[in-house]
């Protein structure tokens, strides 16, 4: 549809650059997995045996490599959560695990930025997590690597440092629910579509960020991402 079809200008299409391509990957939905590494579940005091669950961020909350992210409103406890990101080129409902990787376009590294104080307060009141998880600039993400080039990583170091000091470290082999299992579970809940990306959970070591912090993170074999935290908008 052209612009004249809308009563106001249509919002821009959120997207991620693709390594080695002149084209970008259009992002439709951002799904996130809660509690997918045992050490992080332990540091948050949660039940290790729970099945995975999902929450969402909006596509226009993406930030690209190199961004300076304004310290968000309402919080005094902004946390980093480095995560492997899976980008879907197709989807469906009830995708079996042995077909799940056929739907994956590629992989990236991202940060599930979290207003931890607000998330925990919402959890305590049995309210939804949006106020803690879903806010402007809350989903910085690297360029995508096509699976056609790098394959489907199931092991490799995942790490994050702040101002040169390592804070988070894990290995993709420690994911409680693997990428095919995540796709299988999520596709029972919603119809996964082309352009959906999934943040697959964070290893231990989550901690607070301050204005002026420089964050660098990566997943071996996938890529790296650098962002900074700026002053409040
Ligand atoms: Mn997370």
C-alpha cells in the first residue's frame, strides 16, 4: 500500500542489517524467552524446572550496533541481559522440533534491556511484565548472520562486558530449551511468521547499568554488539 492509503504517514518498517548483504531483514515481532539458563534462574531465585514462557517487545524498540541508548524513564535499576537472537524467515503453528531450523533465516546477538525494579514489582503484584521489559530502545541487536553462512550454532561462548570488565558469561550449550524447542513451544502459543525474531534467554551475571557505560557483547561464531548508555532523554 502506498502512503496515500493511510490517514497518517505509515510508521517505518523496523529492520536489522544482514552481514554481507546490501539488504536488511524486516522485523515483525520480537519474542523473548524467560529463564533459559540454570545459573540465571538461580541468581533470580526462580524454579529451575519450570517450562519456558514468552513475553514480547515491539519491533520499533530495536536499536542497532553503535547506538547510544538514553537511560530509560521510571527505573533506578536498568539491567543488561545478553542473548542469542534467532530470526525467522517463515513460520506456522505447531512446528515440530525436527522442522524448526528450516524456518530460521539467521542469528544475531542482542540485549534484553530490563527495568529490573519495575519487573520485580510487577511480578510481586502478579501483573504483566511490560513495564519492566517493553520500553523504548529496549532491544539493541547486532547485524544478522545468515544460517546459510554460519549454520545453526548450538554451542559457543556468550558474553557481555561493561567498560571492559566481563559481567556475563555462558555457553549456548547451557540453554535449557534449545532453539528448535523454543520454536516448537512458541508456535503452540502463536503462529510464528516471517520477520519474527526470538531472544532466547540470558546466562548469569545480569547487573545494573549507569549513564556513560559502554557495553560490548557477543556470541562466538555469530557476532558482536557495542552500545552505550546515555543520559535520560
Ligand atoms: Mn531476557
